[in-house]
């Protein structure tokens, strides 16, 4: 076996993309689902200024929202709900019947609950003094 070095750091150009490729290839080979697609939605003003955005993916009949952000001065305007509804529509259009996401106890669990998301798991103490909450929503046709 060849000697290998472990190199710890904050960032490694290309490492995340390579790991994502390798894991996706393994997952597809094992499950038979080769339909992974990225998903992004940007809410921009006419001048191109970003007001909100969403990033995630679909794979194997499921959607996942990794990031959803709304600029401070846009919160409470309904923009977050519109973003999530647009994502759910696209996820459904791609043939998925559920969507999952994570939020922290100090972020937006009430927002997601109002939109029909249900807690399906929790990581206590992440970060210290808070929880990471795992949510899922079944999508109807």
C-alpha cells in the first residue's frame, strides 16, 4: 500500500467538487438513481442586486434545500415563502414527492413549520446551546 499524507485545512481547491463526484457516482451505482441535478433560484432586483436565494438538488425522487437566504431588509416580505414555493414546484416537476432540509433552532423552524415541514430528526448541541433540526415535507401532485 502506498503511503498517504493527511492534510488538514480550511479549504482545498477542488476537493469538495471531487468528493461530491465520487460520492454521487457511488450512490448512483448502488441505488440505480442517476438523476441527480442541482437546483438554484435567485431573487434579484432589476439592477441585479441579490435579495434572496436558494440552492439545493434533486436525486432519487427527493429534493433537498441546502441553503435558503433572504437579505435582512427583505425578511417578512413573503420572499422566502415565494422562493421555497418555486423550489417545491421545480422539485415536483422533476418527479420528486418530498423535499428535505435542515435549519437551526435559532434560524427558521417556525417559518418551515408554517409551510408544512415536519421535524424528522434533531442534532442536539449543534452549535453549542442550539440544535440542528432536520425537516421533511411530502409534496402532493
